[in-house]
C-alpha cells in the first residue's frame, strides 16, 4: 500500500457547545471559590476545563459575563426549588415555611456564593460592564421572587399585600441582607433565624385571607 493509500486519521469529535459551557461553568465555580473574583484568570478557568481562553470568550464574552452566568445558574436552581415548594401540597403556611427554610439553608450552607456575590456587587459600583451584568441578574432574581409570591397568593386564595414587584424587591433585599449578616455574624444569624425572618416577611407580603 502506498503512502497515499493509507487511511486518514478519524477527525476528533467536536465537543458540543452545551458541554463546553457546562465544563467552563464547573471550572469557573472551582477557580472563583479558591481565588475570589478579582484574582481568578480566564486562562486558568479555561485550562481547568480543558479548553483555551478562546472558548470562554466564544461562550460568555467576558469574565463578568462568565461569573454572572455562574451566579444565574445557581439562582435559577434555587428559584425552581422555591417555586416547587410553594406549589407543593399541604397547608400554605407549611409551604411558606418550607420555601423560607430552603433559602435559609442556602444562605448558611453556601457562604462562598455569598462572599463572591458581595465582591461582585462591590465591583459593580465602580465598573459599568460589571454593573450591567449585576443589574440583569438582580432583575431576574426579583422576577423569580415575584412569581413565587404570586403563586403563594393564588394557592391561598389571597392577593399580595403590596404591588408584586415591590413585594419581590422587599423579599430580594431581605435575602441579600441576611446573607451579608450571616457572613459577618454567623452565630447571631443562623439558619433558624434566617428562616424565621423570611417566613415572617413572606406571610406579611400576602393579604389576609378573605372573610367567610
């Protein structure tokens, strides 16, 4: 067989885009957690995922957008779980307490997310590209909170005590505040304390049940 007749090597299969994103996000979560946002480099994240830095830019565009996508992924997972808790069977009060417990446990168990979120938000005050990513993320989080409150009101045959967007803002700010307070004083702001605060405000954000 001549050299020209030798079979050509099979082309290397291209990694699907969804898998590239998944691996980059997983690597980013590890690198950001170990080094913080400021000291994390895209080269290191790409290398940890098994790609070049170009893969980061083609999938996320920038370090800010990669970090925002990571926070958004975690936020979406939490929002889905909260909504499922609110829609679950049983008493509405139990559902509200269950949703509050879920968020409180995340605040206490995922302090790395709280620290990174705080660092990222601080940079947003000085950097316009970061501020744009943070603003979009916060809007999405408030919309998710608004949906959860609307679902709770529907289940209980009640309406929100205030405008749904305002209710979502109140709940969103409380959650962020509890996260920061737990980071500063974990002994005083425990999971139980956070759950009580969230349950109290969730209940107050719903109008009283109609009189029979």
